[in-house]
């Protein structure tokens, strides 16, 4: 490039004689600037505009860019060749050193599990709060590209609004910036969202400055509020979620979810009542890493080979059994049931543990996943639920003797008298509403449930404890009445009739009547529980 002009045309230098003087180039700020940016853009095709170029370098880069352009036009043959190789780097660096009035993007999406080692390290080193997904990194990058008081508008997934893995990211956005408007297109697993996309979408417009108590505009369009092309019938959709609210209010709910549609009364619930995690312990279960190898339906194995009713891992290890009952989420079902699986936990999980170590040595498993988690909670009584849910939430009592899956999180209490009343609360309409506020995505993790406020006073009700016990017994009876249960004895249609000489017709009629009575009773008990918790929480 010979930017300084020290080497004149026709002059010679001995490149191998040891007397080549590069001091003038090393001292030239332009060469230092060029070297820094060549280093920055070594992985430009991978990191793209996530590469940070300080705004302080803008003027120097602008001057360098003009100089290199001049060399392309009027430099000698060597200068033109060199300039042609570095002009793109200088131009890219110049563009990323500018601070813009507005940054607008539909950035790429990639969760941390999909990132290779290089990208994952880059995200962790440069976007610590946003490292869970590339789109969050781009939102954060958008703020650094915008001027102070500038605007940042992004179309992204909705997950950053609610998931616990984005809590630090949310807090940073809410503390340093101002949400001017947000369009929310949630996904509930039934039909695609806006533009035919099968995941929740958030359209964020924000200002690169925090304005205290600024009231932004929020709206929501669900699948039934979109036409066949995936566009809202009206914009913004005029429904109960069309709100004007200050983003400062989001901080009143643990985890700061962007729950723009709830009222002040509801937000106060989190201030008045303690979190569920302060009352009980919520744990994630076993990830076998190979369910086909280590899980079976209970009816695939001779029942005499299944170890039932063990109280802890020590007694299970001392037994001769290979298979043990296993909670694994399942379909919507309240209070009791979905007991379909067994797991190979022979000799305290010997085969699963060895398989994990083998996968770790082969690079197929992270060190953090190379051991079963929370094993001291195995076989303990608890309340379980499915991690993934696309509809209403449902919670079930799991008695002693079960190991639980990574997809079937579990709640434990030292005080067993809390199980029945808490089960009633978790299956109430109030809790379902709270869960949809704290995290309306399809994931209902232990972290999400831990933030649910639990009213203590109703749990002391003798009536509520009795209702929970009865609802569990009725649900258990229904589960055991069919061959899906390992406690199945006989078809109820054969034993329902009290006639001395029952006929198939009388048995069927008696069975249908019993079912109707059970349904009416469960409905009555659940309605009583809902009224009790609605009064306790005063849901807005």
C-alpha cells in the first residue's frame, strides 16, 4: 500500500537481508488500524454484523477508506493490487463503526444447542446476557449500532419475552432502553402464527435510552385473528391484549416477563405471596440420553421384574430389580395417572451412567450432562408435570417409588400435608392463568414454576386437603379401571352392577351412572377449589 510514500517508484529493498526497515509502518496509525480490523474480520462470514467496531474509529476508518479508494484509482500496480484485497474489509469496518438513527432487522435464529464451538464461544465472550440465541445477540448488537436516543426495531422469536434463560437479557433491555411498541404473535401449537410461522413472534420497536414510566403500545394477534395469509384482520388487533403500559411494570413480576396484558391487581399477587420455590423444592429429572435403550412401557416387561414402592436409591440398589417406575410427562391428565414407563436403574443406574461416560469420551455429550442429576430425589413422593404443554396445564401426584424424567419435572415437600392442597392449587384456573403469564410458551420448567406465587392461607384449609385427597383417589380409580394401569384388576363394566344376576345391559347402565356421578363430583370439587383460590388471589 505504501501509504506514507516512503518507498518511491524504482527503489529497491532487500527483503531477506535483514536490513528492511519497517519502523515507519509499525508506527503508522493507519497500518495499526488496518491490522486491527483485518483481525476482527477473520471470521466475518460466520459472525457478520455481530462484529463490534468501536465508534471511536469512525473518522480514522473514513479517512483510510478514502485513501484506499484513491489507491484503487490512481496507485501503482502494486498499490492497486493490495488495495483491491483490503477495500472490502475497510468498507465493512467503516459501516459497522457508524452509529445509526435506526437499526432494523429480521436476524437469524439459532439456539445455543445448534451453535458450533466457535460461535458458542463468540456469543459467550461478547454477548453474555444474550448468548442463548443468535437473535438475542442481534437485538443487543442493534442497541450498540444505534445512536444514543436512536431506535432499534427487530422481528424475532417471542422466547426472550418469557423464558428464564433470557432473564438477564430482559433486565438489561428494560433497564437501559424503552419499549415504544411491541407486536406479539404467540404460538399455541394449533395453527401457524403471522406469515405462516410455526413459533411465536415478537416485533419489537425500542429506543436506545431509558425513559422512566414511558407507556408503550402492546398488541397481540393470535391464530384465529389472522387471515389465511397469516396477516391480522385488523392492525393492531383490537382485543383484550391491546394495552398501553410502562415497561417498568414488568419488573414487578419475578423474572421480569414481558406480560403486558395483566393488570395491577395481578402484579401485586407476586408481592403479597411467596414463591413456590421458597416453600418446596423443584427439580429436573433424569436424561437417559438413549430412551430406546433404557426405557420400556411397563407391559413390555414381566411385572415380577419391576421394582415397585422403593423409598430411595439405596434400597433400590440392594434389590435384584432392573426396572423401576418412571414419570415421563404424558398427555393432559390431572391428579393421578400417566404411569406408563419403567427405566433400567439396575445397580443404581450402572448402565445409564456408563453410557453417559462413553458418550462423553466420544465427544457426544457435554461434561455437564455426563452424570444423572438430582439422584437423591429419586423414589421420593412428589407432584409431577410435563415440561412441554400446548394446552392447559395438569399436575399429578407421584407416590414413592418413581424415578422422574427430564421432561417430567417434580415438586417436593418435606411436610407431606402440603401435597394435597398444593395439588389442588396447581390444577386450579388461577395457577393455569399465572403459568400463562409467567411463561406462555410451550415450556413449563422448574424455573418457571418456581416463580409461581403460592398463597399460604388456603393451604391450611382442612377442606382443601380433603378435596385434594378425594380428587386424587377418583383420578386413581379412573386410571386403574383400564388395562393401561399396572394395578388393573378387571373391567368395571363387569362389576358395576349390584344386581344378583347382572346382565351386560344392567352392568353397562350402572357403569355409565357411576362415571357420571364421578364427573359431577370432580367438577364440584374443582369449582370449590377455584372459588377458594380466586378469592385468595383476587386475579385481575
